[in-house]
C-alpha cells in the first residue's frame, strides 16, 4: 500500500520492518500534528492558490460567474460612494438655495439603481455559491473515491487509513468554509479597496486607523479555526464509532439482531454517550474561544469609535465638508465591516486550509500508489501456481496469520483448504487472489512472481467469491454481470452463469426477471433468501470466466441436498478452470484432487482424502468428528 511517507509500504518487495515499522506509515500520519501556525499570513497566497485550483477543477463556470458577481459588488460600493456623495451634495445645495426637487431626482434614481443592482448581484451570488459548494463537495469526495479504489486491501485493514478517509470526508463537508472564506475574502477585499480609495480622496488620515480593524478579526478567527481543527482531529476515532453505531441501529441487515436481542436501548445509549462526549468537547473548546472573540470585537469597536470621533473632529474643525463627512461615515462603516469580514475570511481560510492539508495529503497517496504499483505483465498461460515460504501478518496483528506456507496448484485441479476457524484459510485465499502481498516468500504464476505483476491485470485472471460476499442492491443482471463489468450487457452469458449456479429458475419467477431490483429498501425492490443470494454470488464467479476460481465457503447457506448437487457438478461447471475451495463441510472437499490442512497459519498436512485419512492426523480427526454428527458410531480415521 502506498502511504505517502518514505517508509516502504507494507507488503512490497522491500518488505516491512519489525514491530511497529510495518504500520508506521499510517500510524505516523494519524498522530496529532504539531502546532502549525495557522495565523501565519504568509500561508495565505498558497492557501488561496490551492482553494482556487480546487474550485476551478470542480466548477469553473460557477466560479467564474461568482467572481464576476463579486467584482460587480465591489464596483457597486465605489458607485454607491461616488453617487451618494454627489446626491448628498445636491441635496444640501437644494436645501440652501431652494432648488426644485427635480434637480436632485436624478441622483436619487442613480442611488436606487446602484442599490438594486448590488442587491440583485448579491442574490445571484448566494444562489450560485450553493451550486459551487455542492460541486466542490462532489469533487473532494470523488478524489477520495479515486484513492480508495486504488488502495490495496491491506490499507482497509488499517485504522489509520479509515481515519484519513474520515478526515477527507470532513474536508468535503467543510468545503463550504473554503468556498465562503475565499468568496468573502474576494468580495470584502474589493469592497475594502473601493472604500479605502474613497477615503484617500476624502481624508487619507482615516485609512491607517481603519486598517487596524483587520488584525483582531483575523487573530480571533485563526485561533478559533486551529482550536477546532485539532479538536476534530482528536475526535475522529470516536466519530467513526458513533457513526458505526448509528448505521447498526438504522440498517436493515442488522435490524433483526438488534430487535431480537433488544439491543436498541444499549446501543443507543452508547451512541448518546459518544455524542455527549463530542458536544462536551465542542462546548469546552467554544467557551475557550468566546473570551478571545469578545476581546477582538471590543478592540474593533474601540477602533471604530476612534475613527468616528476623528471624523467628527475633522468636520467641526472645518477640514471636512458635510458631504465629505457623510461619505466618510458611510465609508468607515462599510470599510470596517469589510475589513472585519476580510479578517474573519482569512481566519476561515486558515481553518479550511487545515482540512485542505488533510485532503491534499490523502490525494497525494494516489501518485505514490501508482508509482509503487507493479507493472509487470501477466502470463497468457496458466499451468501452475507455486507458493513458497509465504508469511503474512495483518497490520494491526501481533502474530502472523500465515507462516512459511508452501503449496502448489496445477491447472485444472480442484484444491481444498481446510482447518479450524482462524487457521488462515481465507487469508491464504486472498493472497492467491492477489488481494494481499506476502511480507515474506513468493506466490508464482507459471514461474512469475505475482508481486511483480500489474495487480488489476492479474485480478482479471481470478474469480473470487468469499463467504461474506457482497449483496449488491442493484438489478439481478448487475449482481451477476459485475463479475465481468465490461460484459454487463451480455444477457445470454449472464443467464448461462445463473443457470450454472442453479438460480435461473428463481430469477425467472421474479417480477421483472433479470431487471428486478434486489434490496427492499428501494422502490420496487425485493429480497432473496440467503441461499438464493449465495447462488447469485456463485453465478457472478462463473460469469467472470477466469482460469482460476477461489470459492470461500461457497455453499454455507445451501441445504445439504443443494450443496451435494452443486459439488457433484463443480467439475463439469468449471471444466478447464482451476478451483481453490474452502469449506468446513468435509463431505464437500473429499473429492478434491489435493487437500491442504492449515493450523495456526501453517500447512500441517496435505494429500488426497484417502491419504490424509490413512495418516490419522488432524484432517482425519476433524473428518471423524464431523461424520459423527450424522452417525452414532461414525467412520474411523482409517476408513
């Protein structure tokens, strides 16, 4: 797995280190980062550049329109000041000289027109911002899905990887802060520029005093953003647990057990406790920020008071005309609001940048994954698989799931893996299917190390159905056709696969046949029995049309008669293909060409059924115990 650090990813040819080194890439990332100085204004250009790049890629049309509307609003402020000053001057002249109302009506119309134009621009800007935000959300989540789609299975066994994805989802949900922060910064920046230009003309002395307003707003917002980001970072594991509990309480798949065991109350109380802890932490953090925010606003208020008193003194002293004083008052109010908004916008961008950093770090995994991914070709032939000295340990486990495993599979054979729960059967199946790479040892396909082959190309040569197969809530034809997605429209082949799995008659009785939606949560959807679902999954494996098929407990949900009939037909159904079969039912594996017995992650026995029974070892013991359930005496190990 590519991890975005300089450490070799777990399972690569370089191999992992000992102890924590194997999981260090994700663990290191998951530690709380050091204080990053989010109040550093020197980061603002880079933050803005990254935000602009995301918005440009996500929805350039909406972004261009938003920017144009902001420019209109900025120039509208200038127009308001200019037109307002002239209108006020005209009104004062009219009051002093008795000029008719018609002489100032034009200026009144101009003021109204500018105000209406700015209002319309503001409304349009608000509406387009909603669309822009959704587009940014979609873009961020799409990038998450791109990375997740190319991560290997080991990544999904690592809590740190899930924490990363959770934070990227938070980055997406906080894209509104990114959009609003940059949008506010642009619009307030234009407004401030317009106001300051007007004040420079009216009275330059007001400008430096007014600029002080920016500082406390920026400091308050930046401090708040950093505090809340660090809080959300620390709450990621608890948030994931809380969301998991909510899923358990609302999922159809878990509802029967939740109701049957009366778990709704205990699980909901656990959910409530996690949420209460979250809200308590939020309240504590928010309370810490209130004092600083109040202080910042008090400073802003004092600055405004000082500026207004200065305007009054300059007017009384005769340095400002009444018209200029009126413009100055309006400009100071607008400018102060704009500067405060700009300060808070910079703070909001600083906060958003912390989530943006999480997103960019996660996104950076993609080129690393592609760089580390093997690119070797997959042999066109398939004659033999050799497993030599394979050892594999899960990232969060202390002991290896497999240790020094050897086996071989010849083309056309049916090979069985048996052993007690936890013996490593499914882990070995995943290695043979190319879903994991061993930390030690090799898996060779016709003499070529699978670890050097392009993974996706190799996986196209393998069909895998696990005991916990996925029940896709999609039409029946898609449930089967996804076994070979590029041939999803080949309905005759899908029907043939369904017939091979013995589920064609069941599908024919459904309301819309192969077009029936599976999943009663959806309108028009229906459900199947567990055994029928398993046959659909088997049909998906048959439709894959791969030379090597891995069947992990493929008949666990079938009744004994159906299981017996299916295994009697396996060799005919899969003629010319190689089958790796995992089953707890020894009657299903006794006809295999060769049986491997796993115990504690090691191969302890292998041979035919007759050979293993004659050896009177673990296989014979397990077979005898299982057979005893169907007979008072049961067969003897030597039978």
